[in-house]
C-alpha cells in the first residue's frame, strides 16, 4: 500500500513540468494605532487555516490542475507570522503561476485583508478571499455592503460558504484565468462525514504556544441566539465527522508529534456524534497511550447529557469554553438564548470541576437593560456564587451575519462603519441606557472588577480544593487579567511578545519616521513589559501563599456548595426571580409578598 503510493507520487513528480503555488494567509487585524496585532507566538490556532490548507493539500494529491501541474502550498497565520508580501509574490512568480488565499476573514479582519489583497493585486496576482465576513454578509443582507464591493472592484474574488468539495473548482478557474467574482455556496452545505481533514504542517503549528492544533468535529448549532452569525452560515443542523476521520486527524497530527487540540465546534455538546467521537479518543488515550489534550466549546446545558462531561474528561479535555453570556434571564430571553437556564449554572460548573476541568466563560456586556450598576452587581454575584475559573468579557456586537445586524441594517440604525472594530471589544452601535463613553468604561471596569487580587486568590484556592491543575489556572488568570488591561487586546487574540512593524500600518495612516517610531515603540514595550512583570510577580506570590496554606486543600465557599435539597436555588436566582420565564424545569417561585 505504502509502496504503491510512493510509486504514484514519484510518477507525478516525473511528469510535473509546471507548478501552481497557493499562498494561504489568515489575516490579523489592526490595533488602535493602526499596527497589525501580531505576536512571536499566538495563543490559539486558526482552524480556518488548517481547513483550507487541508483542502489545498487534497487538490495537490488529486492533481486537480492536471498531471503535469504540481500544486505547492504555503500557509501562515498573521497573528504569529509576519506576512512578507514581496517574498510571497516572488515565490509565486518563481513557480510560474499561483494565487493568494485570504483565509477565514472575519469582519474585524476585513480591513486588514483588504489592505493585503490590494498589495497583491498591485503586483498582478490573483487573490481569493473567504470567511465569515463574506459568508455572513452574503447570507443575511439584501445587497453587497460597500466593503465587499470595494474588494470586487480591486479584482479580489470572494467565496461565500464552505469550501469542502469546491476547492478544485476555484483552483481550476483561477489557473485558467476565469475565476468568478463571487462563489456562492451558502444554500448547499457540504456533508462532514468523509470531508477532508483540517491539517497544518508542524512548522506552522509550533508558532502557537503549547503547540495546539485544531479541528472541527462538526458544524451547525440548533439554537437561535440573535447575536450569532454561525447558524446563518453553517446552519442549525448538526453535521459531523465520523470517529474514523477524527482518529485519522489525531494520528496525522500525532505523526508530527502534535497531540493537543482545540476542537472548534461552536457547541460540541450539540454535535450529534459526540459520543462515538469521544469513545474513539478515549480508546486512543487508554489503549494506545496517546497523550491527547482537548479544549472544547460547549453550552450551559451540557451537564444534562448523560456521560458527556465524564467522557470529555476521559478523552483528555482539560478546559472548556462556554457561553454563559449573562446571568439576567431578561437579557438572555431578549437575545433568544433561551437554552441558558441560570438556575442550573452552578450545577453545570460543579460537574466540570468534579472532573478537574477548568472553565472559561464568556460574558456579554451591553444587553438592552444593562446599566453600570447592574453589570457591577452581576459580576460580584458571579464571583461569590458561581464556581467559574475564568470570566471573559465581550461587548454585545451586531456582527455581520447575525440576526441583530440584519435587523439594525434593515431599520437603518447607525452602526460603526469601521469593520476593524467588530472584534467584540468596541461599542459598534448605540445602547439604549448607556452612552458610548459609559459602555466603554463599563467594559474596562469589568476586567478590573473580576480580576481583583482577592478574587484571584479565591480562584486559586478553589482550584487547589478541586484538584484542578493550579499552574494552568494561574497562567490563564495572568493572561486573562493582563491582556485587555496591559496590551489592549482581548485574551482570545493574545500571544507572547507583541510585534509592531513600522511599515505594516493600516492604509490611510502615516508611516512614521524611524526617529519617531522606534523611541515610541521602545517606551511602549518597556511600559508593557514592566506591567507584565509586576502582574506575574504579584500572582506568583498569591500562588505561593495559597499553596503553602494547608486550609486551601479544604477550601469551601458558597460557589462550591452543591444544591442538596430538591428545588433549592442559588441566592442570585432569587435576585432575578421576577425575570425567570415560566418554562419547564424553571424554579417555582413563592407568590410575591404584597408591599
Ligand atoms: C475557532 C474560532 C476562533 C479561534 C480561532 C480562529 C479561527 N478562525 O480559526 C479564536 C479563539 C482565535 C477566535 C477568535 C476570535 N473570533 Co472566532 N471563531 C471561531 C469559530 C468557533 C470556528 C472557526 C472555524 O474553524 N470555522 C470552521 C472553518 C472551516 O470555517 P470558515 O472559517 O468559515 O472557513 C470555511 C469557509 O469560510 C471557506 N473559506 C474560508 N477562507 C477561505 C479562503 C478561500 C480562498 C476559500 C476559497 C474559501 C475559504 O472555506 C472554509 C472551509 O469550509 C467561529 C465560528 C464558526 N463556526 O466558524 C468563530 C468566529 C469566526 N469568530 C468570531 C469572532 C468575532 C472572533 C473574535 C473577534 C472574538 C473575540 N474577541 O474573541 C476573535 C478574533 C481574533 C482572531 N485572531 O481570530 C466570529 C466572526 C463573525 C464575524 N462576522 O466576523 C465567529 C463567526 C463566531 C461568532 N461569534 O459569530 N475564533
Ligand atoms: S449556542 Fe452558540 S453557536 Fe449556538 S446559536 Fe447560540 S451563540 Fe450560536
């Protein structure tokens, strides 16, 4: 089998007379000063890049451009790699033909992607762009927005939808000089069973701290949150990979010595094939000693699925991301996030703790009834009553592709025209009760309010008492506490050792004189480094104190207290008693006392 494959490859090579080089770039976006947000090492891998890379590798194997054309591919994530436009263009020219793919472009990355596309187009190279901004806008809006039109005017080809089963067509069209302005595949979602694997070479993966790679075990989510773009692009039906395919992805990565994975399903708990997939991973771990580590995204009802949490932990899950979003049922109902039952939050979080899995919860600020006072109150409640480790804050944002965005667009409500700001870290439209300044202040204050030294100490004590890896918790606390406050970026976009390149500045902003830029950058670097060193030192001292204290092992507080009596609810559930809808399973309230 191996012999015949090698023979076939050799035959290909002998025939290959021409080359077609595909350069894949996952663009980053700009910071407030107009410099590209990039790092020596990023924190989280790009699954979009791995997916499209896998598709091009498949096209190369299948020689889709003909037996005499060798398809070459290179991939880079701009979050951890400097994009050398001239060098890439030179390599395409040296190959004789090729194209640039701008991969997985989100709305906030669109301005950067357009700047890169413009440079490649000026050099006469074909450029194709895909990702959630293109897909979301084409899926939801009645007309193309101005920025997509600008891309088309530059001669950039747009791809809306998923590329599995369609990449060969795109490559053939580009190679023949007949690429369409827009490829629309939104109404025809590809099956995931037997779909090509997302995979990246080790040299790309090792640019991510901890050498995490990624794959999606499925796509689609049954829920209907109004701020979500995913359901409008990838649909609400669960499409999933087979356990054989997941095993093949793991083995292919393990062959490169990579066994840590971020499974990027938005909601792995709603992947209808979760159990056979986890069973297979458990088998690989327990029978073949694969050192698999998993990071999963799940929903707040996952604890109701029998065996889900236990099997996730056995399969190697050490941390989960979940969309807590808010603890006010009124906000959750307003955003159609009906599946979030606040009275079950503690039970769900305790179930993960029992398996020694760390929890990261997303929390959205700026629902219509939010005020600075209610947000402050709610964060204090979470600190006291919910056993979550890491809380991360986002602005409620009308992301292109979401129902919220479509509604505002159709009603002509003003939204910030600068897509670079649609990173969930900026106020992009007006709030009914808070001015833009107040909302911005509330966001900055939220990080400070949650990550107080006192609460960091409590989280460390809870980690020790629950047997959760304390170093992992400490490292995450450090990053999540410092990223927004010190670097001005959300932790999910964070990395180690920030790079700011003088020449890579947003179009329209001046390139500074070296005599101005370098002293500014040196001062900027020293300021951030000294802030980081102080934070690390403070947190290490907290860790040392907590570890040395024998009472940490038996630490207990309100958040860790399971409900023992049937129908018992948390104190905070009482706070929101009048906002809880009468749905099945909701706590039954005593009739309100007459004032
Ligand atoms: C994993 C993930 C991340 C990871 C990794 C990023 C990545 N792209 O892999 C991390 C944690 C870093 C991340 C961060 C953010 N994310 Co994110 N993320 C996702 C998630 C859950 C999965 C991405 C994925 O792998 N999708 C599967 C791939 C295969 O789909 P795809 O990217 O669309 O690619 C397919 C097609 O579009 C097409 N295609 C794509 N590119 C190209 C190029 C060419 C040439 C062609 C032909 C085809 C093509 O083919 C691909 C294969 O079918 C998505 C939701 C989702 N389900 O996609 C959100 C999502 C992409 N993220 C989103 C956001 C907002 C963010 C953040 C801004 C939020 C934040 N502050 O954390 C940051 C941005 C920072 C950054 N550097 O990316 C939004 C984007 C919405 C929008 N309109 O912009 C999404 C859609 C979720 C949501 N909230 O609605 N994210
Ligand atoms: S649960 Fe997550 S993926 Fe599903 S609709 Fe809501 S925000 Fe989107």
